[in-house]
C-alpha cells in the first residue's frame, strides 16, 4: 500500500468520507474498517506525532463534513440563520469533532504500539464525545456495526464504545501487517487468528437470548403526521394539526397508539378537555392507551418540559425529557451566547428544563413502557436507567429539522443499538421519519416511508431479562480501556 506523501491529507479526508457509508442508511459495516486500515497505515508511517495529528484531523473533517452536513439544514432552512453563518457554524462543529481522531493519532504515536493504543484511544474518544459539553456521539464507530456485523454480538455486553475498540482493533491489525513488511509468519498467523476469533465469537454471541418474551404480543400503531416544520408551531395550523392526529389515532384499533414528539403544538395544560376526552374514550373503547408528545408547563417553577403523556385504559402518566439538545432545547452559557438566539435563530422552545433521572416506565396494560424522547436514545447509559423493569422501549422524535437528509436514518441506528443493548423492542414514532418497529436484535421489522403522512401498524412483544450492559453500563469498557492505557504507559516508561 502506497500513499504519495504530498497527497496524504487528501487521502485521509477521503478515507473519513468513505467511512460514512458504514452508518445508516447504507449499513456497509466493512467500510469503516477499510477506512481505518488506511488511516492507521498512514499513522504508522507518519514521521512524528504531530504529523499523525494532522492526518487524524483531515480524516475527521471528511467523516463529519460528509456525515453531519445536515446541521446546516436545521440552522439555515428552519432556524433562519444566514447561509454564511450557518455554514461557518456547521464547519466549526465538524472541525471540533475532527479534533478527536486527531488527538487519537497524536497520542497513539506518542505511546507507540499502535496496534493497541490506537483502538483503545479511539474507543475512549468516542466515549468522551458522548458526555463532553453534554455529549454529541454522532458517528461513533461502534454504531457502524449495528445491527448486521458479527461485532454487533458484543453490544449487549460491552456497548457501542466497546465495539468501537473491537472495530478499530481489527483495522489496526491489518494496517500494521501492511505497514511493517516483511513480517514473520508467526505475526501473520497471530493477526489472522485474532481477527477470526473476534468475528466468530461475535457471531456466537449474536445467538445468545439475553431476554425472553413476557405476556402476549400486542398491536401497535405508530403515527407519522408529516407536519411541515415551518408550520408546526404556527397558531393558524394548531387546530388542523390536533384534528389530524386525533383522526389518525381514532382510525386505529391497536392496543398501543404512539404519536411523535410534540405532536400536539400546545401546552398540555391548555389542551381542550374535549380533545383529551376523545383520545381517552377511543383508547378505552379498545382497552388501549395513546402516548402523545406535548410540551408541559410547571406554573410553580415556571419551567417548560418536552414531555409525553398517556391517555386511555390506564391512569394518565407522563414522562419529561431529561437529556436536552444543546442550542436546540437549552442555551449553554446563556449569558454569553443568548445573543445568537435573539439575533440569528428562530427556534421555538429553545430553553426547556430537564425532567430528572428518576422517572419510571409507564404502566400501560400489562407492559412497562420506557419512553425516551428524540435525542435521548443516543445515550445508552441513560436508557438503561429504566431497566430491567421496562418491557418495551418507545422513542418519539421529530427529525423534520434536518429536511430530507439521512439524519433520521442515522438516528434510527441509535435506536437499533439501544434495542441490542437492552434486549428489548424499540418502537419509534416520528413526525417525518424514521418511524419503525425494531426487534431486540436491532433489526427493523417494519419501517414507514419518510416524508409521508401515514400510520405504521404492526405487532410488538414485551421482553424481560437483563443483558450484561443493563447491569454494568459502560463500566467494563472504561475499566478495560484505562487498564490497557496504563499497561502501555508502563511498558513505554520502563
């Protein structure tokens, strides 16, 4: 493998862009491995740690400029930000994200033994991105293996960040093999044996039944209203939006009917009692429940919440979103950055409050439903807080902010990973897509067409049981990663 030195930054950028094909909607899980083989090869040949830093930065730019370009759509098309400023802000985010693979390259080169240091540091960088500045773990490497790759078998045990390490480890083994010719037969045999063992073990783990069905299957209706984002919060459209969702719900005889995030563009306390009665009476007629996304308001604290309410056979219950989207649902550094919202953006409900971490699943008929709202299904360590009590997962979302991009499909891949981690079905009801029914193995059983007013009807099943990830969360990954780094550091400084 030869890379012309003057073109190496271009190669790195193209490799990063190529890696995007591993994620939804493409699901070509081998492409990130191939991309990392090229990047790690460049790092191994790099003359210095700073050279590896620059190559990692170029790779990151390719990955994020291509992979999250849709941020521009939300800022410009729907947020009203001028095109040049929206483009600048999108590039700035991509450049910040690119610092993570850049730092992985730098410290891998400093530590040496890239075969171990690069995969471990890559996994840790993905994990750090999940919580720094409230977290943005988009394009985390482990998600590219969900759900079809053999490595997906490890997700119920070590989560997506552990799978990030395994994915990078396979790539590193191949890259070092290519970069250090001539290699001994024993080295080649060890690389082949390790990769084979990792893949075969993953395939075996995919057959493990971490959870088992509980109760009878039940009918579900996932309602996709396809309300245009530019009229969603218009007072003139409020009545027609409510009537549309009521009509779609009343057309269903399912036992669980789910509407999207903020489906009804009103404050819950201001919703007409007649509307509540129509939802409730229809649901009771079919011994069913309806989950409706609305904004809630607490007059005592004067706080607004992004919430979901249930109406029907069981007493009304509520869940309020806890992990909010920075700049979309709350204003970080409000005193410093508030001018952006005042002068440049037009995003409704951009200063919400958190619902709290101690919320329990909704008890609906014989199911315990763990609701999460939009961005929350990005964080596996938070989803498991309602488990193992919950029997089914529900995500309500509105990705209309990102137009006809592949953001909604990428978002659905997060839900697929959550199903794998928990051994539960995930039911997704969205405004414009991706509305889907996902089984406990992360496979999409049914998927509504995007940008269409429709109801996705299907069967769901509650599950019980506990995966290792539900018990331990990310701690096994964290302990293994930091222990490996400590051993590398000790070996280097002997």
